[in-house]
């Protein structure tokens, strides 16, 4: 999704317009996450950018998209650009630290 959302609409309260924008973003995330994941992938991941214009959009994490839209609205911007591109992700197991053994955990259960 690459979209420029207006934050001010004639005859509508700015807070309601902002809530509608956030709702549409959350709905897009939900719709994309419910799609079937391709073979070899574990989950859907997203590349996100938010800014006042497409040229000035900055990369943000998925969890910070709504906060970035809120910040743009509080700055008095007339519109905000949101770009969300879905991609498949593969889980990477956390590296095991030295001294961590699976046997240590099972030994604790026996006592």
C-alpha cells in the first residue's frame, strides 16, 4: 500500500479523520497477515515508511507506524504519506550462548 492520506476534511472533525486513517492502516495489516504464507516462509513481514510526502518518508518499524501518523497529525500537516510493503519472513533461531545447555534445564526439573 502506497497512499497519501488527507488529515483534514471539510465538515469532519480532525480527530475522526485521524481515527479513520489509523483504522484503515490496521485493517491493511490484518488483511495482509491473514493471507496464506508462501512455502518456505514463516510469517508476513512489512517494510514501512511514513512522512509528509513520498520523497521525505522515513523508514519506521511496524509498531511505530501509528505513532508516526499521530506525530504528523499533531504537527498540523494536511496529509501524511504511508507506504507499507509486505514481504515474507523466515524465523532465525536465536544463537545459543556459551554455557547454556539443554541438559541444564532438564536437570533442574529432576530435582
